[in-house]
C-alpha cells in the first residue's frame, strides 16, 4: 500500500516483503523482463512489488516515481527493449543528503528490500546504500524526518543485484542481461557489411562498444570470422601494424575477397596509447592498398527487442532475485545473481565488483596477462579459440608428425544453426595442429553410397579457404540426413578402413547420438571403428543426453520468439484473440517451455506433461478470467505454445477449435505452425561462438588418443563421448554410461531433463492455475 498522509504502512505478515525494483545505468535489452519477473513472482509469493521509476532519481524524488505494481502492469514487458520504468543519472544519490531522501521515501512506502538491475556502478551504489542504512535511519529520526516508531520495522535493508549491461563487463558471470542481444545486433550488422565488402573486395573497420571490456568485440570477431580484433584486455604486440598487415595479406593471397577488422572503443596498444579506427583504416589503405571504410555502430548496439536468451536470463534471474530477498537475513552479504555456463547462481556482490575493478587496474598497470586471467575462464577460452581458428599459419601449434591424425567430420540428423560454424572451427583447428580434416558429405548414406563417385566422391579433404564464411551460414554445407551406420554397417566399416580415419567428429542431434552408439557397439566386430569418437550435440530440440545445451537450439528459440512476437501483434490487433502456436522439439518440451518463458505464454503444452480435458478446461477458464480483467485492447492478444508431440489426441488446430467453441464468442482462437521456420536462417551469435569453442575442445579431446592402439581405444569407455554443458561445467560424458543410464530411447530424450523446473516458472508468471489440480 502507498503512504497515506505521510504514514508508514504496517509490515506484511511473516517473511513477506515489500520489494522495490529499479533499473539503473545504461539501458539494456532484457531489463523489462527483470521487472516483469520480479513483479509477478513477488505477487505470487504474497509480497508487494513497487516499481521505482527513473533509477535512483526515483528513490530520491519519491512521489509518483515510486509506484505499487500490479499483475497486469507488466503484461508483455518481456518482449520490449530498453526499460519501461526508466533510468537516469542521479548526482543527488552520490551525496549523503540524496541518500537520506531515498531512505525516507522507502520507509514511507514500507519498502524493506530492493532489487537493482544495472551495471557495476549502479550495484556498487546499492551496496553502499545498504551499508549506510542504519546510519541513515538514525539521522532521519534525529532530524525528526521520521519517528523511531516509524523506522523500527526497517532496521535492515536487503539488496539483490542483477547485472544489466550490454558490455558483459562484470566478473563472476558468463553473461550479463542484454549482452547477447547487443551481440546479435552487431553480428547482423557485420553480416550485412560482409556482403558489400565481398562484392567490392573492400576492407571494413568496425568499431563496437566496450570501453573497458572487449567481450563484444571478441565475440563479434569470433561470430563473424573477422580477420583481426582489438580488445583492451589483450592489446596486440608492439609490431601489431606489421602483424595485422601480414595476416590480411596472406588471406588475400589465398583468395579471400574481403577484410573485416573489429575494434573495441577502448582499444589501445601495450603502452595504453589509443588505437583508433582511423589509424587502422589508414594502415590498410596505405600499406596494403585496400579500399577501406569505417563503420561505427554506436547506440544501435543498445536498442531493439531482447533476444530469446536475454528474455530467458532476465526472467530466471528476476525470479531468483525474489527468492534471494526472501532467503536473506540481516547477515547475508548482498548477492548478485549470475549465470555460469547454464546455471543460475548467487555470488557476493562485493567480490564481483572487486574482481571487475581488478581487471581495469591490471590493464592500467599494463599487466595484460593478469587482466585476461581475471576475466572468467570462458573469456580466455574464446580468445584462444579465435586466435587458433583464424590464423592460416601458426608453426608453433603444429604437432609432431606421429601425433597428427586424419579426422573425419560428419553431420547427422536435421540441420541446426551452428553446424557450419562448428565445422569451420574444427577444420581450422585441425590445420593449425597439422591434422588432416576430412568431410563426409551427406552423412553416413553419402559415405557408403557415394564415397567413390566420379569426378568427386563424398569423402573430401578440406582446406582452410573451403570453409570461408561458413561461421555465419545456416544449414549444413557438407550435407546432413537422418541415415544411420546400421543401414549398412559393414560398408561403413569398410569405408572407415579405406580412408584410414584416425578419429571421428560427429555434429548432430539424437540421430547422431544413435549413430555414435552404433559405431561404439560395432567395435567388437569391426576394427576400423576402434578410433576415438566425439559428438557435438546440434539440434533445435536440445534433446541429446549428456548436455543441457545443443548447438542450434538458441537459433531456433530466436526464430520462434520472432514469429511469436509477430503473431502477438496480430492477436492484439484483432482484440480478443488467442493463438495456439505449434513448436518443434521432437518429444522434448524444451523449445516450447523456454520459448513460453521468453514470450510470456499463457500456457505451454509439452510431451512430458501431456494434455487432458481437465487441463484444457482450466486453461479456458483462466483465459475467460484474464480477458475479463484486461486493461486496454492493445494488450488483449495471448499465446499458447504446444509442442508437436504434446498429445496424440489434441494437436494445435484441435486445441484452437476447442478454445474457440468454449469461448462462446467472448474471444477468438486460431492456430499457427511456424514449421521449419524455426530452424532459422543464420545461426545466432550464441550458437556461433559456442560451436567454435566446443568444436575446438572436441578436436583437443580426439588428440589425446593419438598414437594409442586399437585395443587400448576400444577398452577405454571414454573414447566415445559426448561433449556437453552440464550445470556450471563443460564435460565429456562416456557414450556407454549415457546409453545405459541416462537415455530414454523410446521418447528420444534424456531421462532427467534439466529444464523441467522452468515449466513451473512459466505457469507461475502467467498466473496459470496448477494444471495438475482437480477442479471442485
């Protein structure tokens, strides 16, 4: 409740809190998702949420800038860019009198917890506010701004931080809210520039944001196959002008028609002297004679709708922030909500801020090795992957001849965004190490039926330039299908022996998982299968055992979210309409659930849960009530997501018909099937960079078996494995163990699916009644 005549509202019962939520610092896509999640989760937990408008300025000014938020206030916010509650610089909050006003306004509204989404400066200010809180209250009582009785219930202030920053510049987390949306904007821009650069054989120098952090520049370079990158943490060596010109000249000599150089706005040399885009342009023009242009993306990088990942991340972190508030005690250090690989975690805010500042201090001290160490390990791995996979001649990386291998690369199953990026990375890494990469075109049927076709068979060695540009292309450049080795296992073994494969790198989904399983089992009869094998999961369904993330699933989610955003516009424009959208995903509900989380779906139907009449009856009643209480026709459209195999009895068309019939004219219902649209056109930046990183790790895994005997490899259960992200780690899991203990072969998915808890979050934030509950 809001203050009445300056009175302080009584405390809520039990552990329930009045929770303020604010966005501060630079805006970032996904901030609105945080606000929506905090508001709705707070209400679901019996708490009272308050929106604090215009950042810290809202706390200082009070009045109408602090507003009690209701459920409907944040409808559809998850899909909107920027921050709808605003953000502003507030000099007053830097001074104690400003913080005194902020404390008073919080007490008058009964707010005893604060969730702040912003950069490190905003979060540092929040932590300082908490540290000063007892003293601020004491001073307010002494100056008679408040009474001791009014402040009695507010002796402790709990604060939770979430990092909203496109720069991804906070240590202790792999990703900040907004960074992948910004990266997507950069990659889309570079992909378009790439076309004109290719057409005119031009060079482009592209400046991206990142004054103190090179994450955007590095990931953009990795995602687009840029020829050179400048980042603050790892400046180029003293002779960088010569080094850059040599690399670019070598690539032009190989036949490359265009040159892309990406530079962070905070780029400098080893003496901390700024390296400007103009300086790089002049070098390329004068030394190499290239027609060179500069493009500065500027604030374009900050705007636009959040990508699927930022919608999911902001929602899950917002929910976790509310739980952190309710779990907190007066002694709990201020936490910041982070993500490590695929796991949402809480970390002490003070430690994260100190680690972040330590990076800047190391750069200032010219200790660039330490600066790279202080960034998370993922950042260093990406830098190494970029350096390894983009250079054409790196003699220091070459292995001795006896350790070099003939590594076969094959795609199996349906196409998935990032397959080509993984292949390009694997090829580049193989060549850097002296291996021979060999592409098996068109999967295992291509191997057995067309390996010796004339004039060109399906088994071909790959050169560096063959994969030029693959990192940003969708589908499969070497071809893929669902054919398995078992269709002609003897011929498959014969081809393995004929072409003397020393190792096998497989990219694909559940069919690829099945293929590697068949090859592993075939080792007993066929010696040519006694080679190391590794599977990099790549499928829109994300249903491969051994991993929580598959290449291509993020591309699928982005395509599906874009489709649903368009459908929502139609639903809202038609006033009271529900769309039932059918999603892909096989017999795994991952895509439907995460997309539902990302678009604010009313309900999500999955194979794991199924569909029954009682569930449909409850959801129709929920729709009736929701439409009855909607505010404004512009928010009247609603979406339901239904996995293609959620039910044998009810498909999306049938569900839409049932809803329309039961609505009795109060609202309309239609169905929509995006189909193969969900595979996307170009792979998302996340799928690109993870494909590059994980593919390099896969080749490193295969290298460990170089020189081992067939018997030793066959006896080692780890020699056939799946690389995967599980929790906070990247690990290789034994195929034998996965086949035996973790695979639901009938349903073609893992036995234990990590994402199932997200389904509860979807239902909670949509206000959906418990789908398993019985009606009275």
